[in-house]
């Protein structure tokens, strides 16, 4: 995990320098996942919430869906089950919505 963390932190610096908000958010999401695995919950939560704000502002729904799923894991690890349940519902709703849009696009492409 150390090498992955190194590369994600390096990418975070680069995305920040080139002012890529989406890139920054993706890098922070990946770092948060590593911190969750390492039980660095406070640091992970901060990064998850920072990423969430950017994904919501930019409409990056695919990444927001992944964030909801991974943030659910963090909350469960901390014993915050009610919050975890709420985020799992957000994940399910967004996943269903994205899958429906994808299906409609495929159906329209066939017609």
C-alpha cells in the first residue's frame, strides 16, 4: 500500500497544480480508501468528504457512486451503522439511476 499511497499522493500534487478538480477528487478518494484500510479513519473521512463535495459540484456521478460505497465501508468500520445504512441507500439509488441511463442509451443505440 505504501507505493500506491505514494503514487496517489504524487498524482494529487499534479492534479492540484494543473487545477483539475475532478483529478484532485479522484486522488483524494483513492487515498481515503487506503487510509480506511490502514484504520486511519479521521484522515480518510476528511478526504471522502472533500471528494464528495467536488463530485457533487462537478456532476461526476460515477465517482460519487463509488465514494458512497467506500464511505459506507468506513462508517461500518467505525460502528456508525445508521449513517452507513443511509450511505448504502444513496449508493443503491445512484447506481440504479446510472444503470437505467446506461440501459436507455444502449436501447436507443440499437433502434
